[in-house]
């Protein structure tokens, strides 16, 4: 999508601090981190939100999920980490491109909001 912020990052139109990339996904540091380590993992395929994932996306979703522990290990998140995705307006999704927040680097609160 030409007006999607994350699509522009994928296409290298907007710079980012990439920590992982392959042919299906990209992971980069969040510009407004909520933890010492805050990485966004996005599929290169434009999917607007978790609510729009369909059966044909099953292998892509599995691929993304297997990259999360790899990225966490690379970032030395040995004490644990949190993975969050927001979906839709009520879910506080700010960019309409499916993305997963990988948060860690300190003991996180038990609060989810």
C-alpha cells in the first residue's frame, strides 16, 4: 500500500534500525520504545490487522512466530519478553499494518494496558 508507513519502511523509503530481515518479514527498533528493547516485527505482505489474517496466511504467521524467539535470543532477552499485537481502533492499533511488538530488557509489569 503506497500510503502505509510500514510498507514504506519495507521498501526502504523510510529509514529504520533493522535487527532482522528475510524475504517474508522485517524487524526493526521502535522509535518510541516502551521497554529497553522494543522491536516491531512485520510481515512484508500488507495485512491491515490481526482481524484480517486468513487461512492463506497460515504459513506466513507460523514463519513470523518462529522468528520471535530468534530475535529475542539475538537481543539477549534471556530473562523473558512480551509479544503484543493490537488490532483495530478499540485495540489501540496505530499503524494499519499487522505488527508484533517484542518487548523486554527489564522486568515488565503484569499490567496489560
